[in-house]
C-alpha cells in the first residue's frame, strides 16, 4: 500500500519499552468506587459479592495472560506480578497497561450480572492502572506485603467504623471522631467489648485480601491454570510461584515482615 503524505504523524508515537530483566507489577484501582459502591448498594464494610467479582475478573485476566504469575486483591484494587522474562507486546508499556486494564474492566462488567443479579449497573465502572518495575525479589515481596498491610489497616478501621454506625447508632462524623488517633489494640478492644466481635474470626478474605497464584502443571505441555487460594498470613518464600525465581538463589532474602502489626500511619 502506498504511504500517504499523512503517515509521518506515526513517527510521533515514541517507543516506550519497559526495562529488560526487571519484575513488573501492574496495579489497577476502581475509579470513584466510593460512589460506585453506594449507588450499587454494596454492603459495608465488605460486600463479599463485590470482592468475589474482583477475584473473578482477576482470574480471567490471569487466564488470558500467562505472563502473570501472582495476583493480590483488596477492596476495589488488584495487583499483578508479571514474570521478569515477560515479552508481552514487546514490553511496550502503554500497550500492556491499556490492554490489561481494559481486559479487567470488561471482565468486571461481563460478570457483573452473575454476582449482582438483583442490581443492574447504573453506569459503566472504570479502573485506572499503573505499571511499576522492581529490580529484585526483595522489592517484589515488600510490594505485596505493603498491599496486604494496607488491607489489614483499612479493614480494621472500616470494621470498627461501621460497627459504631450500624450497631452503635453513631453518625459517620461521630464514628470518625471516636476513632481518630486510636491504635490497633484500641480498635480491637472497642470491637470486642462494645460489639462482641472478635476481629481475628472475621473471614480471611476481608482481613488478608485475595491471593491468586499461577501453579504450573507438572505434566508438560498442558496449559497452566490459575488457582484461587485462601490467603495465608504472609507471603512466605514458598508462596512465590515457581516462575518467579529467575535470579540466582538468594539465601539472604528473609521472609516477609509480619503483616499483622502494621504501623498506624500506613
Ligand atoms: P479513586 O477513584 O481515587 O480510587 P475511590 O472512591 O475508588 O477513589 P478508594 O480509595 O479506591 O476510593 O476506595 C474504594 C472505596 O470503594 C472504598 O473506600 C469503599 O468505600 C468502596 N468499596 C470497594 N470495594 C468494596 C466492597 N467490596 N465492599 C464495600 N465497599 C467497597
Ligand atoms: P491488534 O490487537 O493488534 O489491534 P486486530 O486484530 O485488532 O489486532 P487491527 O489492525 O486493529 O487488528 O484491525 C482491526 C480488524 O478488525 C480489521 O482488520 C477488521 O478485520 C476488523 N474490524 C474492526 N471493525 C470492523 C467492522 N466495523 N466491520 C468489520 N470488521 C471490522
Ligand atoms: Mg485510586
Ligand atoms: Mg478506587
Ligand atoms: Mg482503592
Ligand atoms: Mg485492533
């Protein structure tokens, strides 16, 4: 085909390759889900259907993109780890980011009626996405610890907050005021003494988020499949999928810091 005189504009599209040989984390987050969850009557503090729908969309993304070896989700966000050797779309940043974000969003909308049969979508939800590269397993491990610690801090706060509002009859302003500056132990105490709730007995999905791990089939060349696992307390050494350790064995890498005692300032 003859090249038109307009084709020069293509040269303004600059290459945007991701550095070779680094781990890539892709995180997406629901846009304006505070409002979205209100309008669609999400149960507070945790709507299990909404969390399951997030997990379902994440699982579909992992099934469509074999380069993703690990997923972690909480609230309206999901993080995915791409293997270091990933050559997806020649590692073009905008192509990877836009395609994965779009695919997740489509899956979320596609499966919505299964999880919310009584609640039609009032408007189309959207997600923002970002890619972050990490040089070693230490940062990758700390990244997922960071997100899981965030899950814990937010969930503890939200659980007490909604107990004060829904069972304690407080206004949202009063509940925020009561919780201002409180540490974890004080929140646990309020939950237990005022509402008889043992925080540690709440579902692990709420307290620890969802972890999806790609497990390689032992018998090649069958395709790999994505498993949804009960999240464990920490992402231990053996939680990293087999595809990840492409670096030389680094025996100095320690297990994750305990996620149970995050700082209140996170
Ligand atoms: P932004 O567009 O900046 O991300 P946002 O309104 O989505 O803004 P987030 O910080 O991402 O704010 O928080 C998401 C909010 O969505 C939570 O605070 C909570 O109110 C709501 N939410 C998400 N998932 C659930 C769920 N499973 N159950 C109940 N509420 C949820
Ligand atoms: P990529 O994922 O690289 O974009 P692609 O298969 O989407 O690959 P494109 O170059 O974007 O390839 O071309 C889109 C193709 O989709 C067209 O070549 C055509 O075959 C088909 N297509 C798109 N829109 C229409 C339409 N309205 N009617 C018929 N065919 C269409
Ligand atoms: Mg956000
Ligand atoms: Mg959000
Ligand atoms: Mg969020
Ligand atoms: Mg196309």
